[in-house]
C-alpha cells in the first residue's frame, strides 16, 4: 500500500509546499486513507458531493439556458483546476491540494452568478443585520463543513484544514470571529498557503480568458474592441502573422490559448522571484510573509486594462444587464416568500437546527440551480401554473 508520504515524495515538492503528512487535520478525526493522500481524499469527496454536481446548472456570465456552449460554474471550476495544477507543477507545490481548493471554491455560489450573490446578500442585510450577511466564499465553506449530508459520522465533507483555508479566500472580520482557526489570518494577519494563493490567481486567469471566449461567441464582444487592448492584441497579431489563412474561430482559440500560457509563465516566474526575495524556505515562512503569488507589474497592468474592457463591454452590456436584473428579482422574490412563510419550503428545510430562520432560507436559495430557481419562482408566482 502506498502511503501519503510516498505519494508526495514522488511529487518532489518544494520545502514551502503543503504536505498531507503534515496537515493540521480534520475537524473529526478519521483513519488515514488507503492508496491516496488526505488531499486526494478531499478532492474525491468534493467531486462526489451534490453541490459540485449542481454547478453544472449555475451561471458563470451567461444564464445556463441561453446557450449550450457557454461556461457554467462547473466547467469554470474544472478549468481553474487545470490551470492551477499547471502552475503548481511549475512551482513544485502540492497539486492534489490545489486541485481540491479549485474544485471547491465555487460550491457556495448562488444561481445566476454575481447578480444572484448580490441579491441574496442584500436580502440577508435587510432581514438579519447581525447575522453575517452572505459571502459566497463563506457559503462554500458552509457547504463543505455543514450543509452536505453524505456521511454517517459527521456533517459536511470533513475536509482538511488546508483545503478549507484555501476555499475561504475572502471573509469579513465579523464572520472571521465566528469561524475559529480557519479564518484566524483575517484577524491576526498572515497569509494562507501558496497553494491557496495560486488557486485564487488561477481563478482570475480562467474567468478573464474564458469570458472573452464566451463574449465573442455570444456576439456581445467585438474582436476589434479586444484588439485595442495590448495584451490581447499582441497575441492576436502574432497568431495572424504565424497563420495568415487560419479561420477566425481558430484564430480566437489560438489567441486565448497563448494568453493563458503567457499568464501561467509570468505568474510562475514572478512568484519564484518573490519567494527568493523573501527568503522563504518553509510553509511557516509563507504564512508570515507578504503575499507571494503575483503577476509581474507589467502583466498585471495589461491584465487590468483587459478587465476594464470586459466590465464595460461585456458585464455591463444591456443584454447581460437585462438577464441579471431579472435573475436578481427572481432570487429576491423567492427569498422574501420563503422568509415570510417558511411553510413554502420543503419540509427538510423548515427545521434549521440552530441556524437563524434567515440563514436557513439563504442556504436553500443559494443551493438552487438557475433552472430550479426559475421553476420554483414560476410555481409560487405564476397563476398559469395553478
């Protein structure tokens, strides 16, 4: 039988990487897994949980029903995991841990993308001002710590500290005070593991580049607009020069592929330089240092210009705004209906087991897929569905 330490030795990890053999462990102690590491066990539990499957029908930018080829939260999470593993290999970090964090980072996301998240946060502020609001990273942690119901011995998935720490990439001070060790850095200072830091930036690489792809595919973005942004335009011109007869669809795909490769290479190089400058030699050094994972300054500047264009031309496009406005209204009206009359909830969600009434409603609504939320809204508010 192969042990966790044997597996990690095969990875040739850096001295500052996380190791399952030195993990801070799980909230509920379990026998060590056979033939896999604890971080592999985390990954496997995430992949098999219900919240992960529901990501297939949750919006990234375009609502799920608007087209079969647009990204969903599930495909986005898989793309983040692939990018993050490539970076981890270049930096000799723990690929299994980084994959677990990447696959779980959006488990708590609401239906309808950021519009749904903003609507649910507003509902929680209005109903329960002292209840901690709604943060999708905190909700992802709630999913793996409490809301998944698969195991006899514990609630949630009972993941390792390091995976849970990576999931919680943002947290208010008020919520951090309630969460204990996993959120201590938000109160005391310090950084999470490099695996967690890298996953956060892999998420950025994935959504920037793939939102471009979906934006062009939808017709809401124009190639001429993107060409004016130096980072995109430079790669586009290089592709056209190398392949002058290439079909437009493949020109876009090749450009985006090169952009992702360039960002990965830059992130690895800049992070290695920051690690060397900080004299980091251990995981404790990582936690005590300033943030180490970063793009170089020139690339960060170019990436910021690209993000400004996406905000102006894609995320605020009238067609996207119309869809997200309707989506936000659906979530607000669902939340208010359930909050005003909990009997409308399924029986298993009416008992909140120590949670506030509002938190129980938020948990239920946040767990919905896009199409389920639309269907439930129709059942509650459409006279035709009587």
